[in-house]
C-alpha cells in the first residue's frame, strides 16, 4: 500500500488541479500540491499540516494522474498516529472510539436513547422480516442537536410503511473519520465488529442516516453483500411518485448545501433536491458552488474533533454569507456534520440551518 502510494505520488505532474479545488489551500498554511511535491522528494513535512485536510475528496476527483492526494494525506497522518505526534483532542477521540465505539466517549449503553423515547415501537433488526437496518451514526445517536434526525427519519419511514429495525447499543462507529485520521488498525476493528453484527442478524439492507456512514459501509467495508443507501435515496422515489404526499406547505426560500460525502464523493445530488421540490410552497435556491463544486463545510476528516491553528474565515462562514446573498431564509442539508458546522455562523447571521428531515416533519 505504501509502495503503491509512493509510486502514484511520483506520477504527479504538479498541475495544481488539486490545490485549485481544495477548500483549505490558499487560505491556510496548507497547500496540497506542495505537499505532494514534498512527498515526491521525501522532504520533511511540518506535523501540523496534514491535519488541515477535511477529506472532502475534491483533489482526488480532479487529479488527472490518479495520485489520490487525499489518500496520500491519510498515509501521512498514519505515520503521525504511529509516532504519537497527533493533536491531543484527536488522540482523545481515538481513545473514546476504542472504548465506547463513539468519538465522544459517551456510554455505549446509551446509543439507543434516540428511539427509546419515541412514541412508536422500533424493533431490533433481528425481529424484522426484511432485515432492513437503520444505521444511526455516532453524532445522531448522541448529539442533542442531531438526535432528532433519526427520530424524524424513523417516523417518516413508518408513515410510508417501510419496515426497518435498529441495533441500538450493538451498533459501533462506522470508522469513516477514524480511517481518515490515519488509525487504520482501529478502523479495521470497527469494521470487523460491525460486519460480524450484520452477519449475526442476517442484515440484508442498510439505510444510513449519515453520508459518512454510508460512504464507509458502501465503499470501505469490502463486499458485504448488503444493499446500502442513504435515507434520501429511499425517500426520493416515494416523494417523487406520490407514495408519500406532503400535506402542508413550506413557504420559504431554502438553499440546499451538498454534503461532500453524499454529493461529490457518492454522486447523490438529485435525490435530496427531488424531495425538496415535492414540498408545496418551498422555493429551492442553489449556491453558485453546488453539486460537485460544492464548498466543503470543513467538518470531515477529523476536523470535527480539533481546531487548526490558522485564523481565517471558515468555510461555514463563507457558505452562510453566500446563502444570505442569494436571499435564502434557510440552509438545508442532509448530513449531521454539515448541520453542526454551519449552525453557529448561521445563527450569528440570523438564518436557520435545517436537516432535510426536519422540513419533512413540518409538512407531512
Ligand atoms: S492534481 Fe494530481 S497531478 Fe496535479 S498537482 Fe495535484 S496531485 Fe499532482
Ligand atoms: S481532500 Fe479536500 S481538503 Fe483534503 S487536500 Fe483534498 S481537496 Fe484539500
């Protein structure tokens, strides 16, 4: 793997397409093209630099030589993890994930708290006929702001007559961010644990609530023989073909923010938009940087767990200002990482951030 990466880096022609598309390069001390140059010559790299990368994937999508710069950066981080030269908060997130299977170290026994308070009964996946699993995600299982998302999606699926079950405390972190932090050993442990649980209960289909979980389960767990979708892919046909009809209307100008792990990395651009277009009264606006040009919110790649040193206008602030300039009343997205990063600057500007399911709950 290391030899392969080094070979790929040697083919870099220093065209700069990676830097041109990178949300960090040019505004911070980070420059992905220069980083690839240093790697080619095996020059020393300052330890703080690889942590700027948000794992948005733009560089890897644009690179004409298949260098996969985002993967090269993961390898650089892996060397830092091995030496123990990593930010303290990242270290803590790794330790927490090792012990409690979530980066915040919240009790594993509480992972099912989001559905235990619901009015409707949610079965364990083993008790379902379809063996269709709703995979919650660490943020949505524990964070008070995001816990409403699985509750909403579960309610909507129930209304639509879709059978599903959950794993509760048997669900472990998907490991998407853990792999990107460079802790491949811990990622493999999480992967093995989740795989074994899926096998034990004969899981046939997974509806992931977070694009990050969907990405890991779909692309980084090997062939599970399980159909894996993001929840917007499941809901879009129901809303488009009228199986589910929003009764209320939503008379607001709403702008959709594409999450990197849903959009540019997995090509899911239309489904969330199709759902929003089915809502009466909703005026859907677009950012000038949308779809595969969408500006990363800077929540991925471990950036959720620590603050970089450089002072610069954060992408979330830029994004909120863009939304205001476009005349949006609300920013809607379909990823808990984006909700978390956009919400603070949005509150400052007096504009709301909604996760897509929150709008649906208001109109169904
Ligand atoms: S886009 Fe690819 S080839 Fe061009 S500078 Fe970046 S890594 Fe090198
Ligand atoms: S993954 Fe995104 S943030 Fe990281 S180097 Fe590539 S373009 Fe920059």
